[in-house]
């Protein structure tokens, strides 16, 4: 089976990138499969991560005119998208794919319309909830362009795919409730270290892109209160992003330099998590929260905001951790302190988290993807015989 992932520019290994790499590697290990990842610009970050997976660069160079204003940027994207479409059509024709997956956003509008002689199955992966682009901006002017894209995508273009894959049952039962071609396949654990936390280190950990939506500033506010009651505990924040300087300033202003640490990027997040005893996360919106799942896989409980999206399907309240009402910093502090002060509870919830994480192992998730591929290919073959496609 020839499987192709089409994704975006790869400068930093985001959660989507790492997930795509993990699944591609696992699928490539199955006898009879050949797997490609096609990126728009820069594949260098991928090459060291891949095993038996081919990388192809569609040399498009999006976003070169972003500094010239929104209209110039939009016109540039429109022009580059036409180039991208022609290049992808040529590249994929040479591969003769059976399955083509849109795991990025730059090709999502045109991918199913490509004219390929192999007539593959086209699948759209949704790695964030459908309102994410609207939630990430606050002004009505800022929402205008995302709103147009939202309508164009969800009310028209996405219908052209053979299958839509969402990450949680919560997402499916929302907008997609009456759509027959929507299926739930969660992301696999990507940083499975094989290690389990002892639950005794006085360290809490979190991670993700340092962006407004992740709300690490709120977490620092919370930790300023935790540190007053438990000054011997520290918070480690792993990740890079545009809010780093703001967070550094906030840590200094609150005199937390000995309590909160911005540790940058690591490819060994699972190992770092196994050195901690508690996971904390204050994101404002989260479709799935892979980083929370990775924390569970090393046996540490999670304290998270019950934000819009599917995080409530990852963390089971009062069992594998605590779901805290959105933006209730005082309640968050109390839950963190409850786990800090009760080692027995911390270890009990950590073990429950470890047990719950097993269903997200890469072998089980890969099996679900292969079942879906085979089902869709059989369906399309039947339609061809009947003259339906």
C-alpha cells in the first residue's frame, strides 16, 4: 500500500509534525507499505526522525510576503497555492498512491481535487477543533479572514474528502454528529520513554508551544501562589514560541526565577516527564492534548483546565487527575496543592494515568489506521466497479 502524508512547512517539530512522523514510521514498518511525507518547504528537521519513510519537498515557499500587509499576504498565498497544486499533482502521480492524507493546512482546500490516475482515497486529519482559528484572535477584524476561511472550508471544501478523522468523540458528537464519513482515531503517544516516574521528585512539568492559546502566563500566575505554600517545589515549562520573552519577564516580575524554569525544546520529553511527579496544563482550547497523554504514559497525574475540546476525554476527573473549571486559578492552586501534599493520592492517580495511557500505544493506533485504509480502499474499488466514481 502506498501512503502519502501531505503537510506544511517544518521549521520546528510541532505536535502535528511529531505525530505525523510517529505514524509514518509505524506504517512504514508494516510489510507491503511504502510511506512518503510531502512538505511545502523545509524537510531538514524531518530527515533524522524518519525510518524507511521518504521525504519530498514541494518547493513552494509560502508566506514570503507576510511583511507586506494582509492583502499582499493573501494574494501571495493564493498564487502559491496554485503552484503547490500543480507540484503536488505531478509528485503524487509519480508515486501512484493508494491513500493520500492531509495532515497540514496549506493543501487542505485542493487536495481531493487533484487528478491522479491511481484514484486514491483522500483523508483529512483534523488536529485542532474546528473553531481554533477563530478562538486564537480576539478582535472582530482579526476574525474576519479566519471566518471566511472557516465557511469556505467547513461548508464546502471538506465535503470532498472520502474520510474525515477527528481526535475525540467529543469533536465527532459536536459539529460532525450527522456526518457519516467522520471517524475518531486519537493520536498515539509520540514520546514513549519506557520509564515511569517514582512520584517523589518535587517537580511539576508542562510543555507545548509558547503561544497565547496555551496560556502559560496563567500557569505562572498559579505557580506564584503554589510557591508561597510549597517553595521547595519547582515548575518546568518545556517549549519554544512567540511568547517566550513575555513569560521570562513575568517570571522575573513575580520573583519566580528559582521556582519556574523555561527549558526550551527537547526531543526527550518522555524522559523529562519521568523525572517529574505532576503535570499541569492551562491551555484555553485543546482538541486532544498529546502532551497531557505523554505525561500520563510515565505515570504522573494531571491537573488541567477543562477547556473547550477533547481534553476531558484524556483526563478522567478524580481518577487520573483533576479537571479544573476554566480560568479558576484558585481552584487550580488547590488541586495542585492537594497532590503535592498527598503522596499516596499522587501515586494512586499516577498509576491510573499510566493504565489509561496504554490504549494510545502506537501499535494499537496504527492498527486502527490500517483498518480504515483497507475499508476505504475496498469501498472505492466497489464504487469503481459499479461506475459510481
